[in-house]
């Protein structure tokens, strides 16, 4: 029994050691976890300040999903173990498994948002065809609400700025909703934000760390 346990532990160590540094950092480091908590803690403070000093109604917060709400690092681990790189076939299969975990700190923040009757609007480049699986995954993680709005991608032309503009104008997919006052944005890439000005980050825009993939 001891020998078996040693083999399992040693095998796990080898797998972890062989991971690329970016994936190891997300899956194993305290720095990643505390960076995420720091982001959501800051956002929580700024949210309190906003609610204290403003009386606007019909408030909303726009959030990306992958690596902002849902942690897909296990998918990256599996790609590495198979000596593969990202591809749509394996990514679609991963989404349909509904096994993504949560980014540290996001569950507590989402609960606070809902307690204050603020609508969550998720803008993600996940394809709309995988909406049901995405919702099921979020249900498993205890963060889904029937009041959430999901603006997933329909096709290549359906960029995130297109979907944000639908929120601002109450047109397209948002035409049945009263115009929202968006007070915060969350993402892990610059395409998740409407204003690329450093003065907005930490105030109304909050970026999560993601060294595993992106455009730099």
C-alpha cells in the first residue's frame, strides 16, 4: 500500500513538474490565487463605493467567462499531457464535459452582486451552440441564475464590441431589456474591456491573470 501511494505521489509530481511554467503557475501557485482574490476584493470595495454614492437603477456588470469566471486550466493540463495545442475540436469537447472549476474569489463576488440586485451579463467567445453546457457547468459550480444574460458568440463577425454595443443601445439580442447602466467590466484580455486606459483599471475595469493563452 505504501509503495502504491508513493508511486501515485511521484507520478503526480512528474506530471506537474513537466507542465509549462504558465500552466504550473495557474494550477499550483499561491500568487495566482491571491492575485485573483485581490482583483475581486478591489472590485468589491469599488462596488460598495459606487452604491454608496450613486442612485442609478437597472445596474449591470459585464463579465467574460473563461479564465475570468470559469477556470479551464485542466484543459491546458490535458493538452500538455497529450502533446497537443489548442484546437476547436478538443475545446468543444472540454466545454461539453461541463468540468471547469471557478476562478478564485469569483463565487463570493457574484453572490454580492446578486445580493445588490445587479444584473450579470456574460460576454464570452464560447460559441452560442455550447450555451446549455456552459449554463450546466455554472449550475454545478453554484453560480448560475436564471436572471443572468448570456451573449455568446454566434459567428466570426460577432465580436465582443458588437455585443457590448447591443447592451448600450438595447438593440439586437438586448432589445427586450430596458437599457442597463453598466458599472463594472471583468476579463482576462484587453478585448474584454471598452476603454483601454490604465486609469479605469481597478476602478470600473478589472483584469484577471491569464498567462496560459492570449494575444500579446
